[in-house]
């Protein structure tokens, strides 16, 4: 059996929603301190709906495929629904990732959540802090590596 599904290969070779949004309403970034890969998400929100979403990913093929699929999954969705996106949903939509590549899909979830948090913060919208993961203390990881 092939290591990567056809969907992973398709989204890796033809990633959807690549780029930036100059006047984004929310921008979020997530990085993996272990592999060094970085993902950045730009959101355009109107009428409480994700009107547009773009990404820039400096990372492995699985991270690129995950970014592409994640943006497709939240585009056009109400903010409350899009915010519920999990890395599990991204992985399932890609017809799976090898176990040792699952962390690549976590980057997509984290970057999208960070972008929504930025949107809420910029617009003074109150939110439940528990919706957002605590920031990872990379200094700690480096010290204990
Ligand atoms: Fe770093 Fe995939 S190996 S995100």
C-alpha cells in the first residue's frame, strides 16, 4: 500500500488556497520546534463567516497537504464551526496520514486557531480562553532537549 493517500498527494502537488491576504482580519502562525516547520494562516471574515482563507507553509509535504485541506474545510463556514476544526478531521479528509506524520496536521489546527484568536483580539470580541491551546514554551523545549 502507498505510504500516502491519493488525496494527500493531490493536495501536496496542487495545494489550494496558497498565498497571503493583505488585509486579513486574522493571522495565525504555528511552528513545530522539533522539525522547524512553520505554517501561517490568513483569514478574511465577513458576516461571521470565513469568506477567504490562505496559507503559507514552510514545511514537509504532509504539512502542505494538511494546510491545503484545512483551508478547504473552513472556507465558507461560520466562524463557530470553523473554529471547531480538529487535526483529526483534517487527517480523515486526507484519507489518513502515516502515524509519524500526524503531528504535521496538528500544525494546521494550531495555526487556524491562532488566526481566529487574532481576529477576536483585534476586534475586541470576547471568547472562552479554553477554546485556544496555551502557547507552547519553546525555550523550555530547547533547554530540555
Ligand atoms: Fe514538520 Fe511535517 S515534518 S510538519
